[in-house]
């Protein structure tokens, strides 16, 4: 039997990730971060271009060749860029001998941009561990050097792609190659800046989302300038600068949204399970059954889920039915739908303090692993609040039993 694309788990997961990415992009103030990055990028662009002129000038030997190569890269990355600025930078690169100290200072002047980009991505991935100061600066310098190499590669690519044969088939090939290169560069960017171990598939998910949006953004921006040629007219001679900043702003908004997609792809399991520990508890909206199925267990009555003294690596949420908790043969509690158990052993890293046995037919359980619980608690204060409240209630009940 054929299933529609909308009924497949992969499609449902993609919809979940995109929906949550839109929410987290707004929650993390992605547009504000994009504005900050656009400002830093604009300040870093002159030293970057100057470095390119210095390096390519030594390789090509002629400033005209270096200007052509860099102009192609600028054309690809920054529409409506004023090429008079390139001429001024090319002349500056030729007027004096640039020594190693000057080149290091130019590289160092670009580290604030790299640091701002890294901090924005760390906030998206909810990174907890911050490296030492010198390690941070070393990472930023490495990113600046990688950015320099990427810029040269993009410039070379812009020169080589037009050399390919014409025709619709080759046009599609050029578009596919350009998209693949962009996605690979973005994936490397996300993996380098993410404060967690990001899998290649997770980085590619965010990179492909960003690359698709960038591919759509460029013609949209060009169309806006075509039908509104006076856009930015109020800035006078600074119109080109204004347009570059605006383009950078939208581009970084897309890049940060791609990071949100990569982060939510990584935490997709926690996104499915967090509702069972949130403020709404069992009344929280349930995820689509086709996505939740791999976390579900439907044991028969009398099935022992775990025994007292065993190690505990999972906790359980009761969707229906009931589970009996006993210690030394004495019943402690009958856990019913909407409640959970087994979290204490997992949180403390201690053996199970009770035995759990399925008490009723048609009992359905959601299994939550330790790595998923850690993500849920780190990123959802409501889940922490509910967990602490339940622990306080259980402690109060235990004190009442001892007092009685």
C-alpha cells in the first residue's frame, strides 16, 4: 500500500523540525543577532578584501587580475556592491609593502566578527561549556583563515563556472554545483561553531535549508532593486554601503535559521518527548503516533519493567493503564496515566530503589532515555519545575507516612 509523503515519518519529522526552528529562531532573537553580525561583517569586510588583494596580488602579479577575481567573488556574495571601493583597496594594497605584522593585525581585526558568529551559534545550540580566552581567540583566528580560503575558493569558482559549456543541461549542472558547494561550506561552518558534537547529517540538514533560502533570497533581492531602484536613496553616496549591510542582514538571518534547523534536527527526539515532562504533563499535546512509535512500549500485565537494585538508564511515562511500584514486596505507589517513574535512579546514577510491574491491561508507556532527559531539562524550565514539584510532593508523602 502506497503512503502519501505527508504520512511518512521522515516528512513528519521535517515538518516538526521546521516548525520548532521557526519558534526557536524567534525565541533566540535571530533577527537581532543577524543585525549584530551584519554590523561586524561590514567592519570586517575591508580588512578581508585587503588581505585578498595582498595574497592574490602576489600570486597573480597584477592588480588588475586580483581585482577581477575578487570582483567575481563580491558579485556572488554581495549584490549592488560598489566596485569603486575595490579599486581603492587594490591601490592601497599596491602602495606599500605589507609585512607579516600588518597581515597579522588585519587578521586580528576580523576576530570580533568570528567571535560574534560563534556566540550566536553557541546560543542556538544551548552550549554550556565555554573555552578559555586564548582557545577562543585561536578558534576565531582559525575561522578567519578558513573564511579567507573560502572567499578565494568562491572567487575561483565564479571564474571557472562560466567556462563550462552552455545549454540548459549545463546550466542545471552549474546551479547544482553552486548549491552543493554552498551547502558543504555552511555544513563545515555549523560543525566548526557548534558547541556540541554535530553529526554530518544534522549539519547538512541545516546547511541545505540555509542554502535553499539563500538561493531564493538572491533573485528576490535583485528583483527588489530592479523594481525599486531608489531603495536606499536617502543615504546618498552611502547607498552602496546601506545595500551591503541590508544584504548581509538578510543573509545572516538565513544562516542563523539554518543553525536552528541543525540544532533542532539534533534534538528532534527531545522535541517529541518534552511534552510528557512539561508544565502540561499528560495533558500536553501528543506528538504524531508515527513519530512516537519507536519510544512506545505496550507490555502485558505482570511484566516486570525493572527490579529493585538494578541499574537504571531510562524513565517511563504512563500514557494509559497503570504500573505498580513495590519495595521488598510492599506496594509503594500505583502510577497511572499522566505520571512518570524511574527518573530518580537515572538522575542520581544509583540502582533502582523499587520494582516496577505492569498492573493493568492495555498499558502504554513512553520510554525516555537519559540523553533525552538531559536535553529536555537543560532547555525547558517548565520540565525542571514539574520534576522538582513532583519530587517535593513525593518527599512530603514519605514524611507523612513516617510520621504516621
